[in-house]
C-alpha cells in the first residue's frame, strides 16, 4: 500500500493505492485524521486507486474516525478508479451521512474538488419572515 497526503490551500487530498489489508486502511485513516488536526482544514478529498474495496468499517477503524470528525463541519468527497471501490465508498458516505456528516461520492477529481469548494447551501428560511 502506498498513500500520499497533499495539502492544498482550501482542502486536503488523501490518495491511497494498492490497499490490501485492514491494517493498511487503518494506517491511512490515522494519517488523514492527523493531517486534518494539524492543518485545520474542513475539506477532504479521498481518492482510492488499485485497491480492494472496504466494507468492514468496524474492523478498519472507520466508525471510530466518523465519531472523531462528527460536529467539525468536515466535508468529504470520495473518488475511486473501480466500480467496486466506488460502491464501498458509497457505503462509507452513507454511514457518515447518517451521523450528520457532509460526505459524497463523485465520479472524478474535478467534480469532487468543485463540490468540496462550493459553499454549503444556506439553511431554509423561516416562513414567518
């Protein structure tokens, strides 16, 4: 497994390649959490390439990570190079959304960055005004 974490002006890009084991996934997640803490950015692009899909979120520490980022305003975009990995990312995004997190899977990096940097929609206005 190889991964890189790049710090951009408004977001962090974390890319993982050739992931095979749960331990590798856990190391990647821990590196992402450390980068988020250190750089205090609330936008994250996660790109997974040439890797096995992840469906055992408890085993790989993903549930713990979701708890750690809850309430931080974090927005995460996921991209993948295979249908299987994209499906596993959709599952992780759903788990995040169920915890109130702003997670979304997208088809390519350009769309993902555009979504990350777009301002969140304002809350609905009260009908009494």
